[in-house]
């Protein structure tokens, strides 16, 4: 049971805030972070803060246990209207565990976040959630289509280790530091933004990691057309259309609920061929003359 459950809400949030400030002070990740590729070696599990929750600190310059095979999954606190969306999330979580790849995700236990992480846990996989403190203090994210606010984020969940950060920007950077690839399930604005941001990071050379989206029931077809239109109209370099790969599934959408999206996603990841950056910047440089990891530029 959460040790703060009997405290008044204001006192509980103040206590949590002071504890996290003491226990999870963030440092910058060193240059070794960009050497964390999708290697064949199974990643080791980083040590956790022992009390009062099962929470890991943000990745630091001294951390040598980078997740060289971990996959970050971008998804939502809602499940969507079609059963195929939930089925795809379950299939993906199961396949990630079977591939001995740790799962890094947004930390919630509802919606497709809960489904993909739950399936990974059921498959014996390692699961790590990255959560902004404001969402912890509020009890979780909102079920978007139902306007329901429930405690979707629970810090002390069996199997789901947690990293608490200060902002949404820090959440994305932390997920990227701990992962070698990104997979997007159907989702809302947050998922769109997360997928497109890591694609942008590939384009400008901040990283060179695979970005894959699962086009369940053609959900991401408008995104594919948006990218192609950007190429046609001269805003995107032609080769950069391939910075994100689409897993399309069967031609018949009626078959999408039963399709093994997870296995297809892992096959796409294993076959990934990188696209060279079309923009060249030294993202290690800072205006004070110091150098740090490229993801610090995010």
C-alpha cells in the first residue's frame, strides 16, 4: 500500500515533491548515450531507489547500464473505439518481451499504455515508465474521449518500475536516452507529437534510431500522406520520407484485430536500415563552450 495514502492531499503532494527533489536529482547523460544501439546483448536492469517507491532516478552521466535493446512505445491513456487498437497494444507488449527487449513507456496503467505494459509484464519482460511529476501529483492522465480522470499512474506497481521527471520535455528525452528504438501505437495529440519529434531528431542528426508506427486500421495513413505531401511541396527531403516506417498489416481491415502486430513490428525493427541525416550540426556543443550528450539538445 502507498505509504502516503492516509495523508491529506496537499500534505501528500508536498511530501512527495520534497522526497523526489532529494532522491531523483537529474544530471546530464554523457556521450556514451549515443552509443546505445539496438545490440544483440540483453540489457541489464538499472538499480532502483529503495524507498519509499520502486522508482529509478533519471539517467545520469555516471550510469553505465544503458538500455541497449530497450524499445520506447508511444501510446495513449485511452483505448480508442476499435478493439483492434487494444489488440495491437497487447500483441506489441508480448512481442517486445519475447524478444528480450525492455519496454520503456509513459508510465500509465490505463488505456493502451496499460495494455502494452501489462502484456510485456505477463510475458516476463522488463517494464519502465517515465512520468512527469505533475501527473503523479494529479493522480494520472485523463481518459481523453470520456473526460474521466482516474489514478492511472500508480508509483508502486509490481513490475512497473518508474522514473519521475519534471516536465513533458524531460519525459521524452529520458525515454529516448533509455531506448534504442521507438514504436508508435494509435493515439492522440501526445502520441502524434512524440512520434514526430523523434523523427525530427533523426532528420537533424540528434540520433539515428528506428522510428516505427503501427498503422492499425489505417490509423496512420493520414500521417503517411502528410509526409509525402511535404516531400511533394518541397519541405521534406525525399529520402527523409523513410525516417519513419509504417507497419500496415493485412489489406482487409477486418483481419487487423487478429493480426500479430508485435511480431511484424519486431521484424521491421530487425530489418531497419538507417537513413543518413540530411542536416549536419554538432549537437554536443553548448553556448558555454562545454560538451554533453546530443539528447541534451532536446
